[in-house]
C-alpha cells in the first residue's frame, strides 16, 4: 500500500509529477473546472488537502485560478484518486481503458 500522510513535501512531489508528466490533465482541469477556455497550457502552482491553484496560459493572458476538490483528501492515495477522478471527468475525449501489457507501467499515476 502506498498510502502516506499528506505533507508539504508530498504535495510538492505530486505537483511536480502532475506538471511534468500530466500537463494535458492539468490543462483539462483548467478548462472544465475553471472555465478557462482556451487553456493553451496550465501548471499547478500549489496543492493542498482542499484543492489546487493553477496558473493558466490563455494566450493573451495568464490567469491564476483555484479549483476546490469535491471533498478534503486525507492521504496521498486519496489525493491521487481525486486527481484521477477529476481527469476522468474533465478529459476532452473518452479515455482508453487501462490494462496490463506492453507500455503500461504499474505504480505511476
């Protein structure tokens, strides 16, 4: 089990991971939850147990927006599940089913 207590270091690691590995998800959050259209790009500036603050590139301007989670997250697994749920809700197209096999690595979120 990967569950770990939420801390500033854990939030910083999740922020870096999302910005570096899932920029499409972060931009989708901006478009869906903060109605930042078009969102050319977005980065998570801060994350805490209650939500995210994003810096959103909208072309002619950059906006900082706060997106509150549906509920307070309690640990790192809960935060990961919340981010995945938000991505599934905000994804611009249907997501392919994730299956074990070539090109799929477990343990990454």
